[in-house]
C-alpha cells in the first residue's frame, strides 16, 4: 500500500470528530494537566506556519500527557473583538460580526486539518454575548471596589485609527495596529487601577516558572523604585516643586531642576520673556508619546526664566522644562545632577549648565569629568557629609533635609476605554443627577446594538454615540433621562480571563445574577493553575500582565483558588521566511499551512516544525527540510507495510532460509528500544522536540535494518513502540499503522505510554577518554564500572599513551568515573 496521506488524514480526522471529540476527555480526578495556547485573533489572512509552531508543540504534549494517564484540558477559542476587524469591516463595507464569523470558520478548518486534539466542546469566542456578559460582570466588580474609574488623563491617541491606545500598545512612538505616529492629548477615559496591585504583581513573579526575560520585562514595566521626596522652593513664588529621587546622596550636585511638559507649574512660573518659547515647546512635546520621548537620544528643553532653591546648598538653580521627564513617573519633576546621571549630563552639556561632582569612587576629585559617574562611592563637595559612603549618607541627608521615604512605579493605571464599536459595551449609565450608575447584574449582558453599517468616528467619539435609540435610556435609580457609556472595552478585556472560561464553558449561559453557580469552585480548584502556557513573548507586558491583574482581583474576591493564573510559560521562537526575514504579507514570504498539508500532509508539517530546532529559538523555513521529514515518514510507512503481519512473504523455492539475530544482537536491539523510550519521554517533558525526533529516526533506521530478521511477535513489539512514541508528533500515520497494520481495535491514544526498564539502560561498555596534561590523546572502550586501578593499567598499556609518556614521570593522575583519566607529567 502506498502512503496516501490525504486519505489517511481525512479518515482519522473524521473518526476523531465523531462523538464530539470525546476521545480527548479522560476525566482523571487524580492527575490533571491544563495545557493552554494563546488563542488567536481571527484575522482575514488566517494562520501561517509560524502560528502553527506553538499549537503543534502543545498538541504533542497534550497527546503525550493523556497517554501518561493525565486528565488533560487542551482547549481552543477566538479573541474576536478588536480594532483590526472593525477597520477591515469599514473598508469592505460589511459588519465585523459577519467578518469575524467567516474568519473563525477559516481558522477552525486550518486547525482541524492539522489534526490538533482540541476539545472543541470547550470552544469560546470573546464576542459571544454569553461570554462578554461575564467580562462585563468582572468590570462591575472592579467598579464596585473603586478599581474602575473615569478620569481626564493624557492619553496616547492614534489619529489614523481614531482611538485611544494603552501605553503597552504604542511601539516606538507608533500605533501597534496601523504603524502610524501616535500623539498625546487629554481625554476623559475609563481606567483600571492596576497600580493598586503593583507590589503583588512584582513580588509574585518569584512564584512563576517563566522565562527570566519575560519576568525582567514585567519588572521593568512595573518599575518599582524606592527613594525620597523633598521640596524645592520656587524663588519669588509661594510654590514648591516636589521631587522624587532614588539618589538623595547626590543632592549637593543638583545644579538645575527639570519639569515635565505636563507639570501644572510650568506655565504658572514661566517668566514673561520666556513664555512664548515655552508654549511652543509644550505644543510640540504634546504631539509625542511617552515611549517616543524616552527613546529620543538628543534631549531638548526650554528655560522657564525661573529659579529654585536647592535645600542642601541654598543655591539658586535654574528651572527648565524638557520632555525627557515624564509626568506619570515620580512627581513629574527631577533634580538634575549632571555629574552622576547620563541624561542630565547630556542636557547640561548641550545647554552649558553647571556640572558638579559630588560622588567619587575613591574619594578623590576628578580634574576632567568626561562622563558621569553613576555608581556608589564617597561623598565630596557635600558639606558636612564629605567622606561618607553614599549608601550610608542617604538616610542621614534625609534626616538633615526632612525628606520623606517614598516608593514610585513606572507603570500607570490601565486606560480601559476605546472609541470604537467592535468591543464589549461598558455597563455604566451616566445620569445628570445620580452620576455613574452600574447596570444591574440581571440586565447583563449589555449587548451591542445591531447596525446596518457605520463609519469610524472622526470626532474622538465612539461610533456608538451616534446610535441615539441605544444611547438614550432611563436612569435605573431615579428613572430620569440618562445616557449609556458609549466607549467600549479594549481587546485585552476578553483575553484577561479566557483561560477560566474554558473551564467554566458548560456554565456560560448562567444568568449573571447567579454568579455563584457560574464560578464553580470544584471545577476551578481541579484545573487551576494553568500548568503550561505556550505563546509569543510580544505579550509580556500586555496580555500577561493584564491577565495576572484580573486573576489577582478575582482571587481577592475568593472566586479563583490560586494567586497566579499561569504556572509555567514557554515562548516559542519565531519562524522566519526562507529569506531569513520575519514572515509578512508585504514581503511575500508567508507560507500557508494548507499549502504544505496538500503537498506533504499534516503529519509532515507537524513533525518538520518540531524538527527545525529548539522550540524557543528563531528558525528559518526551508522547503528542502520539509521534504526530508516527509521521506522519514514514508520510510516508517514502508517499514510497517513491508514487515508487518499482513506483509506478503516470499514463496520462491530458491528463497534463502531466514537468518535470525544472535542473542547479543537481540539484547542490543531491546536496549535501543528502552533507551529510545527514555530519551523521547525525557525530551517531551523538557520540550526538546527536535532531539526526540532524532532519537525516533535513529530507532527507525535500526529497525529497518533488522526487521526481516525478527520473529513476528518481537517485530510487532518494536513496531508498536515506534508508532506509540511517534504518535504525538504524527498522529494520523501512527493511528493508521496501529489499527490497520498492527490490528488493534482501540485508538492508539488510549494506549499507555511505555516505560523504560532500568535493566536495559545500563551500558555494558563505555568510551573512556585518556588525557595527558588535559589534552585528549585516545579513547578506550572498557567495561562499565571498572575501578580506577584497572582502567589506569589498561590506559598505560596503550601504544599511543606509551609514546607520549616515554621518558616522562607521571606526577599526578586525575580519574573521573565512567568518563576520563588524565595523566599529569
């Protein structure tokens, strides 16, 4: 039989789909494994082979852990709200509801064509009213506890998308979605008080088995810093400028102050002769995002014509405004110490401001300060604190100046409203008499109004504001005229708790007024936390931070039983195009998985993506590489067909008598079987998919060489081991061989994962390294566990070793059991 992968893969996908995928539901209360993929946004382009990598890895593991007896939760859903669908719908003159439904259908076809063992009974979609009813319910709980509030704040505004963006959605000063420059403007926005959880979000990173890079990104984003606050008097005004600093030991070197352009005192204290220049500078600074301002290498600023009094030196120092100082960090004002801070140093040099050294690494003054010294050291030019260590001087200077200990964070509260239609409606009614009135739980979900068509607003309002019969309502409290909130939630709202929705899918239709029934504690305690989460690193300070915040809030409500949602996180490496560049439609290097499946089959694509290299490394796509993996699967198929119980036997009278393996050869083959079991098992647990596949290839090659020399029963044992170990990687081929060739009635997925016997794992011989003065001179095969004296005797008897040691005296012998012996001469 030829390897007809199209027929085989369709056959088993149809069988798996029967009974609503119940084959994937084990229901073992003793052992569970929750394996989660970052669910996709159903874009019009569909999945490319880069997306397939993480999904393939998780599917391999889900099959592996099921065969090890675990109750595995491996669900899939769609993060379907968001700006891209809305923009594309406007362009195509259609509705996002219709567009998303079409795209979800396409995504599901691709995912099913790859043979992924998702439990589709758990499928969720963030645009389903039964789903976003609970997103709205969580928002109301945040509102009840003062963690959701509306405020007028400076925000990132995308003129192209006509919506507000969170800081995390601005990349290098541009909108993450459209790539256009972002501006800053003041707007009234709904905010979530994520800063209330800053310390816990920071501290609990230590509980997580996450890549250190992601944890570092979150630590830096939260940006906790301990220091002191103190006031600088503004000369000629009854005003003080509050400053936060982590280096109070440098205050004697503060030679000027710098205010953020948004600081409320800028225009108040700016002198008349400087005001026009200041106003012009403020206007241009307001057009740039915080991230853009921070990344700008060349610092710019304007002198206000005002002076402040340094409380340590009593000197009058100039006050400047510069956009390298951010209002949302600290107090929006800094004391500039150019001798000990690079940004201040660059600024002082550009504008010819005083630079005074007050910290020295050795207590000696530098004659020419060519660069700032930012480390700890000994105080100089610091009055009564000269000669003291900087670490010790900080507390003493704080007492001297009456400075107050303070903690600051870089992270700001989460801007939670968007000026668009395609998002979850915010369940708040604004009443002129009663203020902000939350919708009653029994009235959830607050559904989006149906529209025939709409355009994205050009007035900084949501398109919902134009739908008057939806906006104008009666106040639930006073029954007077009121209006609904017309801004919608960001895309991140639905994805902040979707991993919980999979667990609770059977209860999604529960009325919001019966929340206790929905938040099923038995189910949540069984499945949480997520054991392994696989997804891209680009979500490190977006989804991953937001989801942790929402989870901790629900933990405080005693809804979820764990303080963290995701126990272990793995970031898959990006798959590049054949030209080594990131896959993108504009570069024309995107590879559609369905194209590969039609030519080579899903099993080949799955196996190749895992064989390309370590999961977490970036890897270029190679058409030549995939054909090599296809040939391996073809060899496995032929191996099973040519040697299985149904294979035709030679009937020629001249056929040579069957040669059997010697007992030693049979033992070595059995040894290889157990070593392969051990290797593949350990590699799967450690996510080393590429080396596991290499071990399977080696085992397959050996079986191909000896298959016709084995008795039927022994051959079936080896073939069964090979296809069981291969089945997580290539499930269709393995299932076909298991059922049609080996004749089993039950699915291979129901088989127990094989266990390696220690009896066959011990090496009878090992390759021992012989070194002279640390340089390898020879390897020697010896019996395992030979003692030092025996190996030393054998090593010294080798002709090559005798040659190197001729006329030399061995001063020392270094022996490492089962590894090497080193003669030092």
